C-alpha cells in the first residue's frame, strides 16, 4: 500500500448507503475501520495516511452486536473489546479465548472483526477460528448483498474475494455446542507477527463415546490458512479415548506428511508442537471439554 504526506481526503458517512455509494464511485479509496492494521508499525511522529480514506466509524448499522439461540451477529465495526465485554453468557469460551488472542487489550478498543477479516495480504488471527466455526460474512456493494462463508473469503491461492466496490458489513458466527475445543497461540510473542507466529484451533463433538465431528485449522499470518477436511474425516467414528489407537497414529502420520509437503510450518520444533498438542487432545478429549 502506498501512503504519502499530502493531506488525505477523508470521507466519514453516517449511513451505510452513503458509504457504499462512495465506494462505488471511488473503488480505490482505502476503507478505514479501527485503523490498527493500517497504521501498525508506523514509528514516525507524523502518521502516513492513504491519499483517500473512507472511514466507517460513524455508521450505526455496522456497530450492532446481537445474539440469537444459534448465532452471534457482529457488525463489521464492532471492536474486539466490545464483543468480549458481552461476556461468557453471550460468547462461548472458545470465542473468548480466540478473540482475546487477536491483538493487545489496548488495541482491542479500536480493532474490529471486520477489519481483521479484510486485511488483503494476510489471514489474520481471527481467520482460523472463524473458518472452523463456519462463520459467514455479509458483503455489500451499492447494488447487491451476498453472504460468503469465511471458508470462501479467500481463493485457493490466498487472494481476498472482495471486490473494490464492496464492504464486509456483518459477520455471523454459529454458536454450536462443542464437546471439546483448543485455541492456542504458539510463538515467541503473545501478539504481533513473527516468523514463528502460529494459531491452532481444534474443535470436536462426541456422542456415546464416539468422535462424531472434528475440525482443525492452523494460521501462520500468510495469505492462506491450513485446513484439510479429508484428514478431519479420518477420525470420525473412532471410539474415545483414542489413546494409542492405530487411527490416531495414521491421522498424525498423514497430517505430518501433508504439512511437510505444503511447507506450512516454519520449523521442525513447530511441527512437533502441533503434533503433540493434537495427540494429547485427541488421546483424551474430555480433559478439554467445554
Ligand atoms: C500493537 C499491535 C499488535 C497487533 N497484533 C495483532 C495480532 O497479533 N494479530 C492480528 O490479527 N492483528 C494484530 N494487529 C492488527 C490489528 O489490530 C487487527 O488485525 C485488527 O483486527 C484490524 O482491524 P481494524 O478495524 O483496525 O482494521 P483496519 O486497520 O482499519 O483495516 C484493515 C484492512 O481491512 C480493510 N477493511 C477494514 N474494514 C473493512 C470492511 N468492513 N470492509 C472491507 N474492507 C475493510 C482496510 O481497508 C484494511 O485494508 C495488531 C495491531 C497492533 C497495533
């Protein structure tokens, strides 16, 4: 992205219709949500801003947060802090853990979920959990509205599937009951992006001592996340605890091969850590029950 020192032109509409109309006419304008990614890593005293900015800050429609029995509805401009303030009665423990890991608390007052999912060149910290939970985004332009699952928000090669005239306006997160879940942030630092930053999400359902659903994703802040649904199905129907069963060994072996082929992880230590967490979780998922 190119920033310059000329005074930027900033448009701050108060309605979504105006924002979409402006985006239609100025597809190259930079959308500004909380600004925490756009301005991240700027060390100089003067901020370098894009030439033309569309600020979503004053749009009430994008600031709504609601919960039904089956889902959480998050307006694209709702900050992480506000989502987290909804508390454990509204959020699942997995969501609390995942959203707390996105950015430092001081940044979470401004940073938004819409902004986190819209970063063009990287799948940021919320991406793996939104992928695994089957969250979907409402995407609008002045002419149409479409719903896209987070799983379809990126092309297989990692490009964000958002037209220049479109905005993410809302995120719907299904609130399913999971019998066990893990969300881990692995790496040298709790926040930020380094070569060893990794996010790992595991969720599963059990019924009468059997694994009936299992999902697993890794995010390393590149433009793609790691998820292999064929591998996920390998363990479905296995009796619990899986312990040292052949099924678990076969799954871990296939996963190791696939991760190495795809060169998704940055080191052997990282691979060992991922395999260890998966093995200990699946060996006895009840210790991680919701
Ligand atoms: C100290 C610090 C540490 C951080 N650590 C992390 C971290 O560990 N993990 C992490 O994921 N992030 C981290 N961040 C980055 C940032 O806080 C988050 O990614 C945040 O969620 C971005 O949201 P935002 O509202 O600030 O987006 P913005 O910065 O406003 O926008 C991000 C991008 O999305 C586009 N955009 C925003 N909203 C929309 C929309 N509704 N529709 C279409 N396009 C849109 C913008 O044009 C821009 O390209 C960190 C930031 C700081 C300052």
